[in-house]
């Protein structure tokens, strides 16, 4: 198999190499003999050309390459200059070049990142800002990469659990749509030609089928337009917050949502505390991850901490804990390992979320199949009711 790699050679120059190797580990070892490996890709005998390149900088990939160069002994300026020449993406090259220009003008790295219109998240900038005080930039960026990988792993678990129910819903919708737009109108024609008046329930079904047949394109356009509008609105935090409010009031969904959001909040706090950010400042930085009553509770907990209350009591007063989380916070505060305890809390909450997602998926799939089967069966029965009545009349 053929692999492609970008490496920094011993003289500091950047090189692109191609390696034929039986597996990825062998290719990595071969490239490492020539220099520091920035990226290794490929591994298939055939490679389809990319249809498009992202115009923006991939923050995680940029951070991984930057950490590799910093660990290899390059200064921040040298590493950014190397990455500027290494980028094939024009937008990414321009972004890194802009960061490098700001550094040359005397701006700190965190200030340069803040000048890029929100491209780098607040947690990223806070980690860099704390690392500028301690001088451990590589470690801070490595913690951010680990944080993003954990969040992506949880996201993949949730998405993979939702794939099969989504397929069931899609297939069920297509089957019901076919019955209503193709089969039902033909039965309506048969009944009209036969001169028989179908029952009221069947007439309603026939009217629905006729409506979909005449205005199906308009209804499909309206649905697609609403979906596009919803997708565009979900990109804005304020819209997401408004749409999420009804979910927080549902009895069976409020607590799982609360645990899921708190897990992200605690993991962010753990990363920031590990990087040397004070707890109150870390809470302020991570507060955009919260929503609804939790956001108000975070402000209440932050004021309690500023007044000198213990962490567990302040978080409990703001509704930011569970029974297990509160006990772990007390242990972490007494032992001085608050960041480790918050990471453990996030891990426990992630496991609880994964269990809930698995349980809901196992319950939802058969229920969804039952609903789809009953819907199809009801349509068929309503269509054949006049025929059953006719058969009974002949007996």
C-alpha cells in the first residue's frame, strides 16, 4: 500500500514523501527514520481525488502538527512558519500566516488567536493563555487535543446509536408515502367507477391521498425549506438555546440532557484547571457550554465561590452536581486534586449517558417498527374496508 507523509527533516526543511509499506505502522517507522512526521495519510491502493478543500483551518489538525513541531524543539514562530509553507489549503495557509504576522508585531499567541473572529474556541484560547504564564504550551495544546478526542468519541457513539432508528424512520416514511401517493389514488378511482360510497374513515384516507397527489411537490418543498431553515438556525447559539428550552421541560428527557451537558462542563473545567486556570475564571470560560437553568446555576455557583464557600457546596447550590459528583468534589477539594476529580465526574456522566442512549435505542427500535407496521396495516385495512363490505353484501 502507498502512504503519503509530511515530515520535517533534520535540517529543518519540510518534505513530502511517498512510502510503499504493508501497513501503517511500517510506513510510520520508515518516515520516522527520515525526520519528524507531521502527517501520515493513505493506506489504500486507489485514492479518489478530493472534490473540494475546506477553506478554513482545521483547528485539531493544526494543533496536532503544532504540538509535534514544538516537541521536536522548534520555537513557536519557527513552527508556525513551517506550517505556513506546509499548507496546501490556501485558506489555512493565510490563517496561519496572519497568526505569524500578529506574533511578529508583538501580540501574544492567545491575542493572535482571539483576533481570528471565533475560529479558535474560548477553551482553546484560555488554555493557550494559561500556558503563556507557565511556559508549557505543548502540554496545554496536548490536553486540548485529548479533550476534543473524548468529545468526538462520545459524539460518534450517540450518532452511531441513532443511525438505525433514522433508517427505520426513513424507510417507513417512504413506504407510507408510496401508499398515500400511489396506491390510495388508484383505489379512489376504483371506488368512484364502482359507484359505491366508502365509509367515513376510508373517505378521509382517500382525501389525504388526493391532497398529497395534487400538492405533493409544494408540501415537499415546504418541508425541505423548513429543514434548511432549521439547519441554518441551529448554527446560531441563541437559536439553539431557544429550540432547546422545550426539551428541558420534558419529564423523561430533562435529566439525561442535564447530565450530558454537565459532563462537557466538568471535562472543560478539568482541562482548564490542569492548565493552571483559576476555577472561577475556568467556570466563566466554560459557561457557554451550559444552557437554561444550568447557566443561571453556574452564575450562582461562581458568586458563591467568590464569597469563599467550598466548591462542592457552591456547585450544589447552583444545581451543577449529582450525588456522586458532589462527593467527588469534596474529595478533590480536600486532596488538592480537583482537576482529576472533575475529569472522573465527567467520565462517570459520559458512561451514564452512554447507558441511557443504549437503553433508549434498544427500546425505541422495536417501538418504531411497531408504529410503522401499524400505520401501514391501518392504511391497507381502510383501503379494503369497502371491498369487505361488498363481499359481505353478496353473502
